[in-house]
C-alpha cells in the first residue's frame, strides 16, 4: 500500500475495543513506548498507534505467542502479524493447516478468521527497533497473564522466539531454568498442556534461513497434533 493510499484510509476506530484485564487500548504504562507511539501517530496519522489487541478464536486449542507489533504492520492495522513481512509465512501456514480461513491477512477489517487458534503478544505496543526492554515486558505481562487464565480451552502454546517463550513462562508462573528455549523444543506445562518453541517468523530469520518454511510448518503441525 502506498503512502498516499494509507493517508486516504481511515484510522481504525477505538470504539470497537473495550478495556478489561486482558487489554487496554488506552494503556500508557510504559513511557518510552507511549512516546514512541505518539511520535508514530504524528508521522502516520492513519496508523492504529495504540496497544494491539489479540486476535482469533475466543476458545482456542492453540495459542500463538508473538513478540510485539511491528511499526508498519500490526501497529498500523490493529491486528497481530498483519501488514508486514512477518505475517506472510504465519498466515500461509495457518491456512495450510486448516487454522485460518484464508492465507493472507491484510487489515483488521478483512474476512480472515482463525479456527481453534488465537494470537497474543508478549508486548502489546510497538517498540523502537522491535526491542522491548525487560521492564516493558514485565509491565505488559499482567495482560498476558490475564488472557492465559481466561483461555482455559488452550492445550498448546507456541512461543515465536525466546522473548515470547520467556514472557509465557512469566505469565504462567513457571521458572525459565526448567524450560530452556530451542527451536522445536516441546515442554509439558500442565495436565495435557504443552509449550512448543519456534524461531520467530521474522524477515531476518526467514531470509537468513535460520527458520525455513518447512521448519515452521513442522512446528505448527506438531501443535495441531498435540491440540487434537
């Protein structure tokens, strides 16, 4: 989408989202992130530039835990992994495995729906250089904790990267030392509940072949098997 087209489109409406223990669209707990989003909105007035809500089924069997919104992706569209490179492999794979109704995610208003799957983030606001600080991760973890507690139907959690892995463990009250991160690692985190690890589907990881499409599909295929 061109810069001109972006400026001609409307900023997503705040009224569509309600604040609760799992999400606050007006949250400014992290001063650095709040300032960054304010600056981004001044530069890109059609962008969402607020905390990004989770997306997907209300009673999922699989929960994907991402890192944080990208400046020109979810921070623009108000949907996780939507509008930038990181979501290309993710949504293609979800669709291939029967977890999404279409293979692309363009905007929060498109008809895409997730099936038995929900996407959450370790940090709900876009951070500078895609790098939240440890304190920002801790502040936002209360939202993740509340959401995990609400998603009682979940059987498999897929951590997309080490930060997501550690944030999940923090929210679940589990010790990091007992669950080391590694791509393809599988951890039992409760009765018939599992945490699976994958490298993040970022442009850097896929272009350097640290994460191949085959590796990513294998991880999510395993999630489907455990969630069945």
